[in-house]
C-alpha cells in the first residue's frame, strides 16, 4: 500500500519536469559554465524529488536502513542543487576574485551541509541551507537585474520558490487528499520553469 499516493505523484511530477528542464538546459549550454552549473542543480533537484516521492510513498515497506539511506540521499541532492545554483549565479554575475570567493563559499557550504546531514535528518537544516543559497542568489541577481534579462527571470523563480516554501510551512491543504506537500510541489514546478527561463539566458560574465 502506498503511504501518501498524492504526494508520491506530485513529487514524481516535479522530478519529471525538472529532469526534462535539466536536459534541455544542458543541451543549450553553449560552453557557458553558468548554464552547466544550473543544469547540475536541476538534475540534482529532479533526483531529490524522485527520491522524496519514493520516501513519501513507499517508506513503510522499506527496511529501516533503506528508509534512512533514501532520506539522506534526498537531502544531500538538495544540497548539491543549492551549490549548483549559487555557483552558476556567481559565474554569471561576477568575475575575478569575487567569483572565486563566491564559488569557494558555495563549495564550503556544500561540504559543511553534507557533513552535518550525515549525522542529522531534520528538515529544518535543508530549509536553512536552501534559504541561505536563495538569499545569496537573489542578492546577486538583484545587483545585475537592471542590465540582465536572465536575472529578472531567476528573481521571479526565487520569489515563487519562497511562496512554495511558505505554503509548505503553513500546513495549508486544499483537500484532505491534497496536502501542503502536494501544493508545494505544484507551485515549485512553476518556480522551476521560471528559473529555467532565466538560466537558459545566462552568460558567463567576463
């Protein structure tokens, strides 16, 4: 029996859309490292959504160790996605020492987050890591939005992602068979499309 069938389906829908966008973005890379890093982020998020859906849907049927491993893989994939988005943004909005510093910060954040999540499972740490990355991404793209159309699309995607997270945190449900997680996944699909529209237009600065 599937534990949360609707959440399983919406998670898999998010995974499918994001995986398709990742492939399209990778093919449109044209030698731009910023796009390659964003395609990495999309691929990691697609895998995280697929693993998350599997966890929501089938965890009761798994052995305890399998439940833990699937969840750990899910949260680590989210960390990789945050790294790809932040590093890709750094490459597209900065150059020189500023770029090197920001990419190093993104890598260090991923290392610290990954090490921490090996020994912890609370979702609040996933929120903290993702929220930090989105705040930095928004700040960098705000700085370049006046001259860069791609930044405006990415800012819209960040805004919708924040909305999705707020809905999830609120516990709001449209129906007893369509809970806050399901609504979050649907809104996040829209966010991914907006982020893709921006990432596809990115150019490496300098």
